[in-house]
C-alpha cells in the first residue's frame, strides 16, 4: 500500500495503485479534487498549520495549498512561476540548500529549521519537510510548519 498526501488540502490517503484507474494519469485528491497527490514513502502527518507548496524540477512554484497565505502573506498569483527560495525568502542557514539537495538527489529532507521572509515581511521561523516527486517530471512538495515561537500578529 502506498501513502499519499494532497498538497492542496493536506488530506492523507492510502491506495494500492499510484495512478487513476488503468491510465497513466496521476491519482487526484478524493477530498478536494486537486489534480495530483504526492506519494510518501512513510506515512506523514503535517501539523494543522502547515503550508504546502508544489514546485517543478527547477524549484519554481506550480501550486500553493492551504496555510501558505497565513504563513507568508502570498497568494497563488504572486507565487506561481517564481523560484520558491526567492519568492518565500527561505533561509536555511549559511551555504545550505535543502531544496537543491532534494531535487538533485531525489531524497526527502525532513525537519529542517528555516526562516521565511516572504514579501519583505518580518522573518517567521518554521520547519521544512521536502519531498521529491517520484515521477518522470521531477519536482517537489515543500511543507512549511510554523514554529511555536512565531512572531505575534
């Protein structure tokens, strides 16, 4: 059985097939209807406040899900087509590019501290979980979970 998560609504599901029926079309979300799901090697439970961002193989944003506006102030219109590191102002620390690692090596990168500086707003501490897409197109799912020590609004 494979575990899946929807980058739009965060719904988790389990299925024996990775595709929709007998086609090669990606499995979609049964909860919100989003066009494709990410397969997780292990079951994964994001926090209720987690922000979901889907990127292509060049780390450009191709979709944003729940929690992104709350964490970053960005809507889909502002983020689409932009490099996720730049548009969200992700700072993992000195000379660290966990997004590049996930894309280049096709590995999960979990529980990494990151600071989000989207739209020039004040920095917000978060944890990043990065999942590579296991298909021919590449890409990744970035899950940003706000830290408990967030700046009050």
